[in-house]
């Protein structure tokens, strides 16, 4: 009996630490939001681009986000995307190669991201996708309550002035 109780307790502990993708069903199913979500869930695209991490910071609505991408060689790029129902526009923010120290710090911070996801209003939504060593994982966070690991990641990838403003909205 004690054996089975131990197995049950251990199994429950392991199940509670499993990755669970965030429930994004509460957000509008607009073309823009589906496009942003596809950027985070299209595994073949993430793999083909050798992505280490992708971050989308939404502002105002589900049609506008700034995306940050770092690939597995430490190349960072970011762009602002805006959609209306008819057209897409984007503005490249820049790109650079992270230093070895920044890249190592980035990897450590990714490993410290909390498993729990939030479901804030769309104008406060931050989507983060990375490979945990086995699977692609997407998590969602609230800009008003960002975990310290994500704040560090955003700082490393080259925090843009408007992102600082967006995070304080």
C-alpha cells in the first residue's frame, strides 16, 4: 500500500511539472492574431530558422506586436508588425550578434522562465517560445507582471525604447 501511495504522489508531482501550453482560446481569432500565433507554433519554421527563442509583445490589440528572435548562433533580430484586415506592414528594428557572455546569460534566463502562463488582456500579452531540449514550448505572460527571467531576456535582446513604454502601459 505504501508503495502505491508513493507512486501516486511521485506521479502527481511529475504531472504538475509538465509543460502545458497556454490557453489562448479567449483571444480573438483574427487573421493577425493567428499569424502571430503561427510564428510561435509552426515547428518547421522555428527549426528551419534555427530559433533559440521568439518573443512577441502585443500592444493595443491583436493586430500589433514587436517580435524578438534569437537564433542558436546568437543572432538577434527584431521587428514591429502591424496588420489591418487588408494589409500587413512591418518595420525592422535592427539586429546584432550577442556577445558570448550575453548568449550564455540568455540561455540561463530561458531555463529559469516559470512554467505558469497568464492570460492577460491582449494589450498586455507577451508570448514566448523556445525549445526546452525536447520540445518547443510556448508560454504567455502579462506585461504588468513579467517574471524576472523574462525581464532579463528582454534586456539582453536589446530592449527598445518603445518596449519599455509598452511594458509600463
